[in-house]
C-alpha cells in the first residue's frame, strides 16, 4: 500500500470513529426522515377535530358550511348566549355568530373562542362567507347562477418540455426547483463542513508539531492529498449512509404503519398541503382538484421528468469536484497560519464565493437558463452549487461537459496553488502571514 | 574513515537572509557527529535538507555514495527539535502508523514496537491516548518511532530537551548503543556538555557558514593554547623569579598550603623547558595541560575570543582540566 493510501486510511478511520461522526450519521437520517414522516403522521393523527358551533340569526348560511379537514361545523338553533355557554361546557372550541345584518355589514361577524382561535378555522370561515356573499351580490345584480357557472373557466396550462432526446414530457418547475435547491444546499453544506475539517486537520498537525516527523517520511504533497482525500471519503460515506438510512426509515414506517400512507388522491392534496398551504388555498385547491391532476400526481410526473442518472452522477461529480477545489484552499489556509484565530483573514475570500453561489441559487431557480445561471454554472468556484440547481430543469450536455471540464481544471489549479503554499507554510511558525507573503511562497521554486 | 554522508557546498537562501552559505561536511560512518551552532545558525535548515524536507538552492548531498533521493527516506530517522504526536490517537496505533509511513509493514512494526515498548516500560500505555502520557513518555515514544525502522542514519535535533536527567542518561546509552550497532548519528545541539561526552566528530556552523569541522579530540588539541596548571610547594624563591621571559604567569593562588599556578609557554618553547625550570626551585606536585572545552572553542569560534578574555576575571571556570 502506498504511503498516500496509508494517510488516507488514517484520516478516514480516525474520523469515522469519532463520536461526533456517529452522532451526525445517525441524527441526519432521523431528521430527514422526520421531515417526511412527521407531517404525514400529524395530519393523520390529529384526532381531535376543531368543533365550531354556528349561530346564524339570518338563517341564510346554515347549510353552506361543509366540514373540512379537522374542522367540524355544528348548526345550533339557539341564541348566541346559550351557544357560548355550551362552548364553556366544553362542547365546542369556537362559536361563530352570524347576525342578521351580516350580509350588509360583514364586520359584524363574530367568532368566539375560549382559547386563541384556530387560524385555519378562521380563514376557512372567512373564505366560505366571502364566496357566499359574492354569489349573493351577483344574484342581486341579476346575474343568473347558470350564467355564472358557464362563465367560470378554469385555465390550466400543461407545460411541456421537449427534452434533448426529442421526447415530450410535462414540466413541473416546482418539483425541479425543490430538487435543485435541495442538492445545491447539500453540496454547499458538505463543502463547508468537510472543507473546514481539512483546515482543522492541517492546523492540528502543524500546531502539535507532528508534521515535521511525517514529512521526513512522505512528501508534503502526499500528506496534503491524503488528508483531503481521506476527509472527502468521510463526506461521501456520510452522504451515502444518510441516503440509505433515510430511505430505510421512511420505508420502515410505510411497512409498519401502512394505514398512514394509504391515500386516495384527494386526501393526498391535503396531506401535502398541510405543510405549506393555508386553509384558503386549501379550499381553492379542493375546488379545482378535479380538473387538475392531483399534486401527488404532479410530484410523480415531475419526478419522472427528471433525468435521474444524470442527476445522481452529476451530484457525485460536482460534490467531489467542488469539495476538492475548496478543500485544497482550506488546506492552504490551515498550513499558513499558527492558530484558528488567524484563519479569519484568509477564510473570507474562500467562503464568499461559496456563500455567493448559495445566495444566487434563488435567482438561478427563477431563470435556470439565463445568462447569470449560465455563467455561474461555468465558474468553478460557484459551479458545483449552481449547476446542481440547474440540472433538474434540464441542462444541455455540452454545457454540462464544459462546466465539468472547467471544474476539473479549477481543482487541479487550486491543488497546485495550495501545495505551493502548504509545503512552505507547514514549517513556518511565529510568522504573521500576509497575502504578499503567500504570493512569495507560491512563486518560490 | 569511510564517509556515510557528504554535504557539498550547500547554499540555501530565503527572501531576507541566507540560511546556509556554501556549507560542506563529511559525516563518517558509524560515528556520532555533532552539528553545532548558536540558535539561528542554520542547523535546522541543514537537517531539513538532509531529510529532503526542503531542497538546497545550490550544492548536493551524497548519501551512501550516491546523490540523496526519495529512495533514501527509509534509511534516515529524524527526531525534530519541535516534535509532537496526534494527541487523540492511541499510542500503539500511532506508532504503527508512523512506522508504516517509513515503509515498514504493520506486522513488523507491531513486533518491533513491542520490544522497544518493553524496554522503555511503555507497554501498559499501548492503548492509551497520547494526551494521557507525560511529556517524558511522549518523548520516549518519539524516540522509538525515530529509530524503529533501523535507519543507517539517525538525526537528532536537540534530543535531550524536555527530558529529566534519568531519561537523558537512558537516551545517551541508547544512542551510543545504536552507534555501536552500526548506525551513524547526526546530533544537533548547542549543549556542549553532551557533545564532549558522546560526539566523535563535529561541525560548527554560525551565521550560515561553517567555522570548524573535525574530530573532537583533534579539535581540542588544535585549540590547545600552551597553558599549563602546576601545583608547587617548598618554593625557594617567588614564582615570578623562577619564571623567565620564555614563560608567562597568568595567575597564582594558594591551595591548602601549596601554590597553584597557570603558566603559558611562549611559542617555540617546549613543555620540558618549563618543567626543567621549575624543578630546581620548587617541589612539583602536579602538572597538566589545560585544554579548552568545546564550550570555549564554540564561543571562541563564534565571538572571536575565549570567554575569559572577554569577561576578564573568571579564568578558573573558563578552562577545564583535561586528563
């Protein structure tokens, strides 16, 4: 086994044996799985429905309130005082009072509750009454209900993307966006996490003075490369464990509690919706759900539109490429300074492009083929994050190849640069290093 | 004597100063070679060049008769002055790792480490983390790692710093033992006491230049300054009157009823003439030559004068009696 391999092995083993690695590796998938499972469980297990009593003095709207997800309406033929007493006795969570003049003066509507009122219930009621008032006003203006029904024209454009292979696929930008953002975020996080591990590792060797013992046996470049590759393997291992464990946990839940995951398409809307949509949007969506394909259907068809082999291969490539590019720079910083406090002045120019890429990801998502997206996905400092954001939207293979080539060139360059700084810096103590000194080291033969 | 390592006209410049200026030296095989010089003289730079950690700007190193190259790394063991270990790594595991970087297989490393660990009473610490060891024990571990792969050339940079006297002795014995077994040792220090004790040859570097090189005994002989210490009694007349113009009395003092004196013999005068001059006029109790210690030679070479000539009033401490 070559010496570099020995170094890689030590870097890898010493890190994956650390408690922090084990904790992160276990907690990561649990958190990810929780993000998927918890909303499902919550929406299914919310057994106590929100009970709303309706006292309608106008007698116009009693039958307009259909029960919604977790919200139950009960019509009371009594006065408002009795209804409030019933609520106090625990029969209801809230009482809606619709006075006779409600239609003329909507501000006279009241929703009583002992605890803070449920926002979802309030929004749902407001929405129902709004629609009712509107249709009453339209009727009062002499517009026939049938005409009204005929006028209502749901418009739903089916976005079709023509792929490079000429195939027509329906396009779902939301799904592409989510996927792109997720993978861009992951790359950003991993580069930062493991890049700074390289920095700390190099600094550790320098400050505890083992480095001179080691580089009398191996060349400085072997030590640096061994560390970068060893830490990179740790990152890759952690990532793979996360993916496998997350799927295992989710699949385990699906097998263990199948009733939680058995949806009719109609229910699916509300389950997915419960994470992000408020009751108003929920209602609107329910109206149109028959014309649209379901959101679940959209997700499925959106996912099927993504070229997963390209996506996964690209992820691994851009993750490794971006990591190697930045880790070399982090290693150079670690070698140039004497202690962690001194790293700050050099960290800035390294972290700013990465942070910039992450911030620009939002803009790139809104226009994934624009000039900004194109340029940022070519510049090696930003391309790992930006290209991963773009890929789910479809990127021409030529652009992908060019970006990959530039990234390879980029990390070869940063590795060369870093090795020049590293071999001098690693033996330099007690010297306040500035950029001009770094430049001298780079030029030094 | 056969030369193991030869440095030829080594020059190394940094941006603001010259670290080594045309330094050459011969390290004889199976000897202990002292690399001496004040702080900042260029010792560590020279050692790093021999270890191929840095490359010289000019000059070359000949090792085993061929230009030094990466294939020689395994034949050199290096204990740097500033040395450390991975604090969180277990002692045994770390020793095996560092041995493997020198090219020893894991199983060989393990069995040889067992022997050394037993010898240094470190075996109970095999599975402990380095940070749990005392500084002295860490130094022992580093020493073991340096010599484990049985290199033909060992380089120790201030090896005794941080050791207590008991362990210094243990280490000295081990170093002498390694030399006797065939190893060549380069020993960098500014502690002259240990140089006289264990070094066979030295090179003295100051301000990037070589000042002196050679066999320790020979150097001391070369630096002999014709100063003799005598002990006399029953003087028939004052010492000043006994000595004539061929001799110079440096200092005389009473010692338990006898008279001790330091006398310099002028150039071209034989020692016997001094004895001949003394014997008729006094009883000669003892007579020996005062040769300067390495410490004095060191200071003379670096500053240009012997210590007592500078401070002027403490000759007795500046000289050391030689057998």
